[in-house]
């Protein structure tokens, strides 16, 4: 079972690292289906997210793909506004919100695949980049907290629509996902213990998948190809959410 989990982790992580969103949303139901306790599955998947994005970010940073003036404000604003979104969610119909988010993901996927925005020069104005990061981070944090979903699903398409190179959008989001995943991991760790056999196999799969995915993204794929992969990943997330809401 643990070896199978490691192989599945490797495959999904390799693909999702290219999109910069992390594989936890897929790995959690997979681990649960394999008989892992729900909170242990969540804690393990989130820790793997942080591990995979850390491995990938080394390659992305060396390749000069991380736009720090955007990544840091996103991280700060998302962290501040995520609890606000979670608080607001208690007074709203969660089903309606989640179906609305599914619609957003489908629209974002269509934009990724079909629309090519005018390119933005990511070194032109530090002040403008910080403003973009604050705006995107605030929206992603609030909506992520509101829906209980990863903000990376919002950050990547938002940056691409704003004209960022798809590779830079994915790499920048990967850095943010490291810290958001670690925060989520620590929260779930208080509710369940770890299965260290599962963790050993899946950590190996996660690190290997992240290394492969980051290599493909930096050295083998063109920006247009990365953009299409992001769109397909968003469609997959939308289908996964819709299946759970039926």
C-alpha cells in the first residue's frame, strides 16, 4: 500500500509541480481511499506539498523564475485575509460558494488554454509588482479561506491573466505554497499522528516528482505549453470538486 502511494505521489507531483499548485488536493482522497485516517492523510499530503514545492523552488530560483516582489506580498496578504474568509464563510451557503468556485476554475482554465494576454515586464516597476502581489494575495487568501481551498488555484491564473509569463507565475506561486502548506500541516498534525512508513515512501515520490516536474518546466517546456498544462490542471481540480459536490 505504501509503495503504491509513493508511486501515485510521484506521478501527480510531477505534473502538478509544473502548474505550481501542489498535489495535496489529489493526494488526500487517494490516501483516504488506501485506508489512511483522514487527518493523517491531510497532514501527510500538506507536508508533501511543502516538500515538493521546496525541491522545485530550488530549480525555479536558480532559473530566475521566482518574482520575489510579487511572492512576498502574496504570502503576507494571503496569510492575513485567509482567516477573514474562513470567518465570513460561516454565514454563507457553502454549497453555493463551492459551485461558484467550480465555475471560476472552468473559466480560468478556458482562459489559460485559449487566451494569450499581453506580456508584462516583471522588472519594470518594483512598486507595481508589490501592488499586484498585494491585490492577488488578498483576493486569493480571502477566497481560499472562504472556500477552504488552496490559494494557488487562484494565484496562478490571476498572474497569467495579468500578463506574467506562465513559468514565472507557476514558480512564484510554488514559493507561496511552501508556507501555506506548512501552516496547514501543523494544524492537522495536532489532530492525528503520522504514519511514518507512508511518509517515507510518499516523501521519496514527492521529491522525485518535484525534481522531474521542475526540470520539465524550466528546461523542456515552453511558456505556452506550461499555460495549457495549468489550464488542464484547473479543469481537473474543477471536476474533482464537482464530483464531491454531486
